[in-house]
């Protein structure tokens, strides 16, 4: 979650059940957020224990799949409305009613009840990309992919309270359950084996080590501090790519420094708003990622772009690098620039090359270590809080004080098979459950 948080303190291994406020104490965003995550964890664990890995209510069972074929057109799927649970997460395929007032000389078009493979809201399938987006040859398994994403006012302007005025920052963010119905070429047994191999096995450790030239600025931190930063930070290290080389990117602000994009013209991007201050603005030499709703949903990565010029008056930024195709050209997909803070001497697509079994420097004494033999996935991330009071990072350690290896904090995907499609027929693979309460006999 690329949010502007002090830290995210949810730790399932501690078995906490609630966060309790104490009188006269400071209220922190991390406490409130931990309670939200505790509630989500409890509700979803209970749902998964009762329902199993996936299933839906028999009276409102969603995500029924029907194969549709039309001459001269790419094959399609009909996706029925309703609800389904995947790993305890509620996924709702209800199609919202829409429309505009009809003039006297036209008739209002009713909203269809079902989605289709091509118009489902979070998958961004494109018939102009047949090599990646067309349904595969049969047999295949139509499956549900579920991801939870953070949404800010940049992706959904309705979140911002306009009464506060444009000069004030946004307030709270939102978590969104995003779903996609996709296709895996093969049978259900092969699909189950594929799902088993999707989990990341990468592990990372973090620590602080006093930089060699720390005495050059003795007033910035305590003399014996290993973390030499001037401010408390929430570092985010995120896997950027795994082929042809494995690279990562990092941010000292949890990747939360983003700028809405009003237009894209070649190497020039016009922003819809400026940064809140000089610290959260763009400077020449920064590395940024040009994204929109579609690239985020597809999990697509491209080379990071380097800022070569900033026109603060016109909010116009010149970028160097290969811009991802189509981003910023489709209205309604909320394009944005996300700033990353690495400044590698020899960048690999704008990122830092991932080297195993070696302490890698980020900045100000913060170092990371990748375990040998792990299989990272693009989007995997770890959060590393750094604090000036302790001059250290907050990271779990063993009894001898050595940093422990940890699996990623995210990004997690959840999968459920919906239908096995062969010879134009869809065999239903969903599971259904009835209500616990029933009328008396």
C-alpha cells in the first residue's frame, strides 16, 4: 500500500485482538490503521475457516461463466453478477446501475445485469492487444484473480473533500478489492499447480550500519546513531522487474509521493497539481514511474523515467526514457507519476540491480540483504521504518540482535477457479453454500 503512513504495525504473530486508546496519549495513524487491519484479518480468517478457500452464497452466487463466440470477433465470456469469497475476501460483481436522463427524442439504454470478459471493470482487456488479452485456445480455466489496492484522491477524485480547498492535502485513503476474470490454458489440475507456484519465496533482512563518512555531518544525528537521516521515514523497497534482470526500487516515503497527470505529449508530462512542499516535489535527476489504472491492474512494469527538467510555473515535466505505450492517452484511467528515491550510479531500467547475499546500501546507513535462491515477483515489497530517536530501523531480530529474514509485506494475489471451458462449453467449478439459519420445521 503506497500510503503516507508513519508505519503499518499489524503483526499477526503477536496475536493482538484490539487497539485500546489511553487517556491523555497521542493518537497516531498507525494505531487506527492497526485496528482496521486487525478487524479485516479476523473477519477474513473466520470467513475462510467457514467457507474454505473459495465459495459463494447459493442465493446470490456470482461469477458464473458462459463462453460466447461470434463470427469475426474475439471470443468472449459472460460473467454473472453476485458475490463470491476468495480466501475470506468478499468479492462483489454487482453491476451498478447507470445512465443519463433521456431526451424526448431518444430512449434510455438499460444497464446489462452481467459483465463480459471485455468490459469487466478492473481487468482492462483490450481487443487491440490480441497477443496478450485474447482468450487462449481451449481447453482453458476461467479463474478469478483478487487483489486489494490502496486508492487515493489521485485515482478517485471523489475521495477528496473539496470544502477543505485545493491548498490542503487529502485526508484518508481507501482500500479497494479489485477483481479480474482471466484465463489459464490447461485443465483444473494444471491450474491448481500453477497457482501453487505463484507465491513469492523471496526473503529480505534490513539493518543500519553507520556510514563511513558519518562524522562529516555530526549535527544531523546523535554521534553514535547508525541511521543518519534527518527525519523519521517509512522506507519501501519494491521489486520492479525479474527479467531480463532482477531489479528493485525504493522510496523513503513508502512510494506515496505521486502527481496526477493532466496530459502527456511525447517526453513532456503536464501535472494536474504540484507537490505539497519542496521535500515532496520533483527535482531534476529523480526517477519516476508513469502509471494508470490499467497498467496497475495488469501488473505491467516498464523502465523508470528520469526527470531532466521541471517547469514549476506550468507544472510541466520533461522525462527521459521509453514511455509505456498508451499511458496517459485514455481518459478516465487516472494517469500519475510516482516518485522513487534511488539514484543508482549505473541504473538498470531506472532501478537497482538485485544482488543476493550482500548488504546493499540504500541511504543514510540503511542496508538490505536478499536471501539466496528466492523467487521474487514484481510488486513484492517490504516496509522499513527508520527512526531518528533510536538511530536505527525497526526490524525483527533474534536473541543475539541479528536481523531476521522476512517474506514480503505484499503484494498478494488470490485465485479461485470458476469454470473449465472446452469445446465451447463451460463446466462450473464454483462452490456454493446456503445460509446457516433456516425456517423452523
